[in-house]
């Protein structure tokens, strides 16, 4: 493996680890806002104590996730200088200001109000504490706005000119609101909603199965299931719109996703197969005639460009092809589980069942705890690998921007990163399970609800 591949793998390892935590926190903080509003609305009723317990537990998880996201984000940003100095030299006039805006507007807002949110519960009024939680939620969303603006610009660059080999902005509005940005932002926010929803539902189900739940556990579980059931069809619509945009601006990526080797009309949809890039075909393919043109272009007779149209300018097919199918497959599973769980809750509310979930239904939700991570990583690989061989699509090639470090040195640091990340990730998961098993008291002033878990149907 040469320096280019190792540097790409190292950045992929860093960003894969980093993205796990913002993907949770972007939406998790809005759940905290909801929990806090429900607690304020319930006033001094038992429901208020339940919502306080739910808020307290998930605030602790938010803080832990935020810390890991910040640390891994700093490491990732350093790699722009250590491994990819050519990118900052040629595109730093775009990337630098956008990253700076993210720090000045989003990160400072989060960091300022996070202290009030975490430590001000007994020191400020309920209204101020709610506002602090809301400001942290706004900050996390603003952070996603700026980071995705930069990433989208790298995918669909606009509003720039090249002077002496360096990129300069001609219109910041076009840079920020580039052609793929609205679709990518919506897709990411919904992905975060699903990731946080299944994390809350899964850990709540885990606590119920282990008889460790408090009064807030079933309320958090219900909120998460309903949020997931609403978000998944919206994500399907957003994904379809994003696909249309990608077909227009990055047809080589779509060709790799679908394994379309030669330009053709009424292209079939390949459900599964084995991409054979050497021979230019998909072996063992199971296809549905004409369906690719219908889904991708909304026209059954549409012509789709094949990989043959992009010699030396298309991504590696197999990683993109498989990652997309993992993302879609996990999305379908999320759809089935969330809708079934929501249907179960609706039946209970309608009075046909006294207890909504059987133990094996709770086990299914617990098994889906980190399903959002799987889908997010698969989608991220489709996006990033699908941009190759360019770092800024159609403008800057990846191979021209990498630092020329000795390959063994890059390999050694890659191994060190992976060792640390595996340790931190395992520790994070274990701490989450411990927190779910041992929900702490919010404050001495907030009495604990009875250890009344959501009723569970069926034998133990």
C-alpha cells in the first residue's frame, strides 16, 4: 500500500470514528429539549419526575458523546495539515472560512450554554435551563450546517474561480448553498434523528429487559419509537431527492452505486450482485428490468450514463456498490421495526393491549441500538468514496494533494489510531450500557419515581 492509500485510510478511520458522535448528538439534544419541555409542562405531577429522570440520564449520555466528538474532531482537523497539505494550500480559501464560521457560531454557542445545561439545573430557573438546552440544540444543528456546507461544496463546487492554481470564492452564497447542500443537510439531519431514536429506544429496551428502568425509561422509549416512525419515510423522500441531484451533478457516482457499466436506456435495477471491475460487469446479478431508470430518473425510458463514460474519473465500484446496499437494507429494517413498534403503541393506546411490548420485541429494539451507526457509516462511504478520484469533485484530484510521507510512517500512525479508536469505542458502548443499567438520581430536590418499568407482555 502506498502513501496515498494509507493516508486515505487514515483519514477514513478518523472521520468514521468522529462522525459516530455528532450523528447522535445533533438530534439527541432536540430530544432533550422535548424532555425538558414535557417536564416543565407537567409541573409537580409524577409525570414531571419521569421526564426529569429521562432528561437527566440522556443529558449525561449527551455530555459523554459531545466530549468524544470534540476530541476526535480536533484529531481529524489536524490531518488537513499533516496528511493533506495540498488541499489546504489550494482550497484553504474556501475550507478555512467555513470551518471558522462553524467554530465561531456553532461551537462557541454549544460550549457557552453546555455548562448551564449540565451544571445549572439547581442554580437557574426552569425557563433559563430550558433556554440553555435549546441553545445547545441550535448549536449542534448549526455545526452540522457549516460542516455539511463544506462537504457539499467539495461534492458540487460552485461560486469559485482558480487563480494561480488556488481556489478563491466569487460568491459565498453560491459556495455555502451549493447545488447538493440542501439535500445533503436534510438527509443528514434525518439520519441523526434515526440514529438518536434507535439509540434511545434500544438502551431503554435494554434497561426494561434487565429490570433497571425508572419512570422515565418507558416515556423515552415511546418518544424515540414515534420519532423514528415519522423520520424514516421522510428520509426515504429526502434520499430520493438527493439521488436525483446526484444523478445530475455526479453521474459517475450513480453509475458505481448501481453497477451500470455501459450507458443504456431503460436500465435495469441491480438488487444484488458481485461487481467485476476488471471485466466491466456485475457477476451473479439479480436485476429488475427498467427499474433503475424509473427510480433514478423518474422516467422508465431514461438513459443512464455508464462507467464507460468516465475513463480514469470514476470511483472504485465495489465499495460504493456494497455500501449503498448496506445503507438501504438497514433503512428498510429501521422502517419495519419502527412502524411495527409504533403500531404496537397505538394498539395499546386504543385499548386492545394493556402492555405494548413482549420481551422478544424489546430484544429486537435492543439489538437495533446502534443500527443508525451502521447506516450512517455506509452512507458516508457512498458519499466519500463515490467522489473519488477527486477531493474537490472535477477540480482537484486526491492524488495531487497528499503529503509525501514515507508509507511505513503513515502505516504506523494508522495502526496507532485504530488501536485507540477501538479502545475508546468499546469503552463508550460499555459506559452507555452501564448508564442504562444504573440510572442515577437527577438531584436531591427531585424525588425518584417508583421503579415502574413499561409493562412487558409474555413470559420471562
